[in-house]
C-alpha cells in the first residue's frame, strides 16, 4: 500500500525532470546552430581585399602631361586633378587674391604644404580633389582666362561648379561670396621623382 500511494506522487517529478533535460538539450543544440550561422554572418562585415585596396595610395605618371593640361586620377573613389600650370597661370594667382575667401589657405582643411599661394609642393603642379566643398558636386574646367571661358572678361582661369555656381581659381581657392565655404581639398601626396606622383601618402616627414 505504501508503494502504491507514493508512485503517483513521484511520476510528475520524474516527468518534469525529463522535460527539463529535453529543454536543456534542445536549447544547447539551438545555441550551437545560432553560433554556427553567426560566424559567417559576422565575417561578411569584414573588409574585403578590394575594400582595403580602395584606400591605398595610387601613383600617377605626369611625364606626358603638357604645361596647361590636366589629368584626373582616381583615389578612394574620388577624382584627383593634377594640373600642370604654366608660368602665366602661376603669375595670375597673385593678381586676384583680393577676390578670394581664403587666399592664404588659413583654414585647417589642408596639409601644411598647401598653405601657400600655389597650394602645392611644387609650384608648377596643382593636386586637388575635384569635388566642390559645398554639396559635393563635380566642378568643370574653366582654365581659359577672359571672356572665352564664358565667365566674363576678368575671369583669371580656374573651375566652376555648375550646380550652384561656386568658382575656384587655378590653385583651387574659392572666390568670395560663393556657396562653397572653403577651398578645394588638397589630398595627401608626395613626389617620388620628377615625374612620379604618389597620391594618398605624404610621407612620415611631410613638409
């Protein structure tokens, strides 16, 4: 009689214990499955070789870039302009400085070697990112001076952003009272030789 009265009371406890063991086992399997799927998911956020290479410096050969001509080099998905300036272009930079918003490149937006009239390591080569500092549009070349540019007789040569009318001179300096708040950006760069330019790295001891 003793055994027959205690057996029903023990059955629910045994069944609960079995359910707990089953729950723990299935939860463990589920956790392993989640972990197994999480590893590939998280690894998909790791940068690919191509993504890492997108920020790498790029070389440009300017040996065939004639004075007065410009070439475009892509760096980090941005157009970088390299303009081979003539002596006349360089002389023009001084004549219109009173019309510029930041003639001496005092804004801390550019490397130290851009804080000069030419905004360059070498006076005869301008290296700037060809993106307007207003809303990121791409300016057009207006290198020719005077009325032939379509910008008036006193136009000294430079660049025009067609989106909102911002204008920049042949050193990438913005004119006063323009939508663009600052000069065109000068990227980090250095000269590897007289004709080889490295864009994206200005060296450990950049001047």
